[in-house]
C-alpha cells in the first residue's frame, strides 16, 4: 500500500524547490569534479546549466513517451508510468552530463518492463530501437544495475491507475452521473500529461487520480464537487482542504507545461557532446576499455588487445535512436 511504501517514504518530496535543490547540487558537483576539462572556456559556456539540463530532460521525456507509445508489442500503461518514475528519480541523483538521457531512457523502460511483468526479451526490446541494436543491447544491459542502484533498489511503483478505477466504480455506485466511463479518454490524456511534470514526485497516486477524474468531468460539463465534499470525504472533512490544494496544484502543473523548443534542445545537445563524462560515453575508448575489463579477467587480456564486442559507431545519436 502507498502509505507504507518506499515511494512515499523515500521518493515523495515536499515541494518543487526541494527538487530544484537536488538538481542544482548534482550539476555543481559534476562541474567541480570536471572543472579541469574546461581549459580556457568560461564554466557556464562549457558546462550545462541546471536550466539547460532541465530543458534537455523535458525533451527526452517526450522521447520516452513516444518510444513507449510506438513499442511493439503494445505496452501496458503501468509500464509507461513506472518508466517515467525511474527516469525522474535517476536524474534527481545524477546529471545528464554524467549519464546521457538517451541511454538511461531505454534502460528505464527495460527495467520497468521487468518490474511490471511485461515479458519481452532483450532482443524484442532493442528491435524497437533504431540504429545499432547490438550496441543498444550492450548499453541497456550495462546500465541496468547502475539504474537499480541509483533507485536505491526501490523498484515498486504506485501509479494512479488503481485509484482511478476505484473512483470510477464509486461514482457509478454513489453519484448521479450517467455513464462515468465516458470520462476515460480525458482521464488517460490527463495522466499522460502529468508524465511531463514533477507531479509523481510531489503528490500521491490518489491525488493524481482524483485530479484526472475531476479534469475529465469538467471536460464533459459535469460537476463532481458535491461527490467529493458530501460523499467521498464526508467522514474526513479535515483532510479536504489539503486534497483540494493538491488537486489544484496538479492541474496547474499540467496546464502550465510547455513543450521544449527543439532548436534550443539541439544547441544544448551539441554542448553536452563536449562536456559529458567520457567514461560513461559508449562511443569513447575510455568507456570501451572500462567495460572490457569489467567483463574480462585482466590476466586473460593481451596487452595489445583493446577491442570489445560493443560495435564501433560514430557519436551520432542514431546509434541508439529512441526518438524517431
């Protein structure tokens, strides 16, 4: 249950300022550790700023949703929600300069498939990725344990889908609304929109679910205020102000979301190519050497052998393309 879950205890935060603090801290930590690579450039010109990182991650959240939407076989909604949780959690403790989001994105979805028991093999999974599929396999599998560790091994995710089903059943049973199932398309659209916000890091699944239901009702020119005040919270009126405030904040977050500007994102990606950690760049020799030694007994490695089974490809993002 959510009230006693690791999600509530470790991954639900007080406000957006707290999330910003985590992200700024990771950005500053990376710059401090890699400042020597800047050479004569200004730090802000060489490294990504927290605002640039946020814009970049917003674009990759769009890619994440598109990847899940186009996935073959069709992906259950719970897998999509869980993958977004993992992606957002990972980048509270890490910076895109350390781990490129295009690689973490695919790993988040792969781990979510496992956790939510959507059984696809790694070969089926990478068939959905354009580019070098052998390399994509290596990247996803080599990042899997990294991701799980960065999530502190808390993998169970409480999505808003069960609360939504509970609300719809209750509305059918106790309210006067005719055919509440007509709310479903609007509910699904609203939940999808929350993925592009920090709602899942700030609010409970039931709050997000209720916000989705109330939004859908308003789109259908229905009013559920009396249902919420007179039926749903009739015996817990002291909790009603907090709930109303949470629902309002969630709906504002969704309403205020803006798609990232693609030209700005492209400029940020070019900047990232220069300042990213080469030890975590699958196209770098440093990465290939580290991975080779990770999987091979050093005593068995000929000194002149610097190869590994990761395919040699250019740094073009098409090498592992989840965005097309």
